[in-house]
């Protein structure tokens, strides 16, 4: 065996023996460090998984959304705009969409009501995959409810309920199906229905819609077609699917980053504590170092010994903290920190997150936690290594 490698293995073996002799102190440090890493890793895993889940659910969203603007506010878009869009090459189809928010005074919750004709959408049949039941039929006042709406309305086994129109008259509705739990991040507060039912509920004229969903033939031309639509319809705001996806990334990333910065204060406090503990050698530790120097150990050997001790404690804490964070996020739904990333709402979606842990995330957590801890023990380790041999008799 290589002498240098054999020497390092012997130093590691001695470091493990030293840690076992002071197992109470080292176990406590490891648990506290693992707790700090658990907090940081939970936010990182939860943010990455929310972004990945949102992106997977947006794959069937329209490539372009056209909204009419007036005085900086959105208003109903005339259906006559549909006749002008086919003049732009590359557009497969444009479908009117009606949506809005309905405030439930009983529970204080806001429901999102969405209506579109799946038969006119290029991938309308994909809606069946996310629904338990069937799609609503026109002229029957049928709806598909999100899991959060079902819980909030407390329907039980009932399939019929009513909502208020703007004139406070009631519109009877029938539940045709519910969205599957896997889509709850996007559909928890959603009421999906037909355009005629949505127009009746919101009193929207037959010649108008909330916005237009545009589907393109070549995804590589989305930005080009969006610019042409904006030029053809100057009073509109044109949103693309990549822009919506980027918005989710920014929202989740900003909230996760803000929370992580707050947690870095706890990490910094722990590093300072580690520095203080490593700087203050006990009488037993001083005696041990002095004996090792009398036996012929060099300052560099003792420095490497302290490095192996710190690396062992920090690595175990890193593995324990990341493992606990993985279980917390992907098996318990990020219960502790979910409100921070999802925001406040009467209807909180249940999370069915995609397990998304990359090497980049693990490396970032390692750099933010283990590296500062090791750095905080370098100078104290050097101070320990230069303890004179006569310290054993002091």
C-alpha cells in the first residue's frame, strides 16, 4: 500500500477513536448541525420540486395567451379578434377561454372558475387523464371540481350545489367529476366548466371572452408568433408558456431564497459556536496533543487529525440532515415550510411533489453548510497543533 495513503488511513482511524472517546460532545454537535442542514436542505428540495411539478403540469398549457388591456387592466377580449389571428402563419388554432375568481362568503375562499371547449383544443383529450369522472357537457350546468374546492364546500356525497350570479340569483350546478390529487398544485381551487355556464355565472356577453388561447405548430416559433400577435393586436398583452413557467421559477425561487437567507443566520451562529468550541481546548485535549508530540507527531499530523475529526462530524451531519429533509419534503409534503413557499390561502393545496434532487442541489447545500464548518475549524486546529509538549504537565 502507498505509504502516504496508509498514513492517512491510520490518522482517520485514530480520529474515529478520538471521536468515540468524546462521543457525547460530538454527538450533540452533530445533531445540532444536522438540524441546521435539515432546514436549509428542506427549502432547497421543496423549491426545486415545486418548480419541477409546475413545469410538468404546464406541458399541456397553451403556448400563447392573448389578453385585452385597457388603462393597464385586463378586460374582456372581443371574439372578433379570432378572425384576425389566422392571418399569422404558424398558428394551429385559437380558442376563447373564460375564467375568473368567485368569492365564497361562507368560507372566505376564492375559487378560480375556468371554462374552455376541450373539443377545440389540439390536446383536449389530455384533460381526461387528470379527471376522475367525466368532462362537463354544455347546457347542463356541470362542473369539475378541484380537491380543495370539494373539501371546502363539504359536499360529502352530494353532486348538486349552487353559486350566486352578480345579481345575487342562484345558478344550480352539478358535479360531473373531480381533478385527481396528482394535479392539486394547479387545480386545488379550480372549478372547470363549459363556456355557457361560465358566461351565465359571471354575466359575460356571448361576443366576448376573458382571453384567447393560441396553439402553434412549431414550439420554436412561439416568441416570433407572439411578437406578430402583439403587432397585429396592439391593445393586447401576449403571454407565452415559457414566460409563465419562468414566473413560477421566480416565485418559488424568491421565496425559497428569502427563507434560506433567514436560515443562514442560524448556520452562521452554529459556525461561530463551532469556532468557539474548537478554540477552547479542554485540559484533556491539551494533554493528549502534548503526549502525541512527545511521541513524535508533527504539527501537520495533528492538523490533519483535527481535519479528519471535523470532516467526519460534518459529513455525518450532512447525510443525516439531507436524508431527513428528503423524507420531510417528498413523504410528508414539506409540512413545516409549505405555507412559506405556497403563500397564504384559505384553500391550501395538498402536495404530490416530484422527487427532484440534483447533484447541483446537494453540492450547493454542502458548500453552504459543511465548507463553512470546516473553515471555522482550520485556525483552531492549527492553534491546537502548536501546543507545546510541556502543556501536559501544566
